[in-house]
C-alpha cells in the first residue's frame, strides 16, 4: 500500500534503535530508547495549513531528527511508520 500524507505532514520510518551501550552492554527491547532519528518516506504537498502558507523543507530520503513523543504511529504492510507534522521535525541530518 502506498501512503500520501496531506498538508504539512511527513511520513517517516524510524531507523534502528541502538541495541548496545557505548561500553558494550546489550539492551533488551524494553530498555532501548525510542529512536528520534528517522528517514523520510513521503512528504505532503504543503500549501495553506491553518491559514498560513507552508513550504515543505524536507524531501523523501532525508534523514531527520524529530520530537521524541510526536506523531502518530501506524503499521502498513508489516512496516512501522510515523506520521508527523513538519514542525515536529527538528533537523535534517547530513
């Protein structure tokens, strides 16, 4: 299934959570931090959102850092995705 976000929304896919600490301790799934680093899968058209003109600054394939507890988690074709608003994206990682 293909997903097309509306307005200023962006679909992102979390990149793998760190499974070991810097000292080499393996973390169980429940102890791993929720990743805040993701790859952009789809981008909405932007345009007029809440009465303001919104220009989309991210594109498909960008690696981004987003707010920790933002977005709506969905599962499509056994793939876990998150839909966030563009203003929940804090930075583009290069």
